[in-house]
C-alpha cells in the first residue's frame, strides 16, 4: 500500500445499471499500445470551473482512420492515447478514432482507501458536478466516464481494485450528493495500465494516481 497521501490531480459510456457501470476494466491494450503525450512540467492546481466547463463542453470527435494511416498489425486491438497537453484521450478501434475531452480532478483520498480526505476534495467534486449539470442543460444527452488510475507502485491487482473503488466513490458522490443523473455517468478502474510516467520518480508517480472525468458522448 502507498505510505503517503495520494494526490489525484485534475484536469479531463455506455449506459448500464450502476453495478455494471462501476467495473474493474480488464487490460485493453498492450504496453506498446499505450502512448502518453505530456507537458514538460505538470503543475497541480485547484480546479478552475471556467476552464473545466470549456473542456467538457467540447464534444467528442470521430475520425475514420484510413488503411494507409493504420499501424501495421494493429488494426483490431483498441488503443488509448492520453494527450495531457490537449486534455484528450484518443481511442482507436476497428479503424475508427475518437477524441474524448477530459479533466483531471484535484481530489485527495485517505491512504490505500476510497475515502475522500478533505473538504477541498469535496468542493472540487461539487464544482465538477455544477459544470456537468450546466453542460447538460445546453447539450442534452452528454455522457461522462469517471476513470480511476494508479501508479505502478504496489501489486497490480491491488491497484486495479483501488482505482475502481475510487472511481466508484466519485460516481456515488456526484450522483447521490450533487444530483448528476446516473444515466449520464459511468465509472471504471484502470489500475496501472495507462501511466503518465512509466518508471517515473516518486513525484511523477503521484501524477499517475489520478481520477479523470472523460466526456464520451
């Protein structure tokens, strides 16, 4: 287990019943298919509601990938590319590429648990809930996925369970405390599958311990 407070910093749907929405995601890409584009320096900042609304107001984009641009031998397995500079995750599957805007949430959890640590974390969740409700008024039918991620520090099975539990906790707070319809959200844990900093130092590993809100529709 981690021996320090875990900072999940922030910026970035298929609809199922709650028990199906909150799942531990199975690995969907080999390490070779995981690409992260990140800025030279990651700065942890409080949530900016205006910037968050601008990001989540961006509709997902669909691009048809032509055979000439597809990687050889990689036309059937889905890939996910997290572009931290643009705040989008690019998902490519079956010749189709989707750009999904996301924000990272500045929330703290108690060490090794899914319990929110402090009032600042609750305020951040209320702020993102307000943004989702505001966007939903102007863009009915928008849907969001809560993604939990961890660093590679610790057993992978534990990381998978912890990331799912934290995504589920955020899902529960947003739906039960702040009135987000459950039909507008899903939640998944990805564990250490998609690191921002593979083999990073401790400061970089903290950046990998994160929760994202990804707009999928």
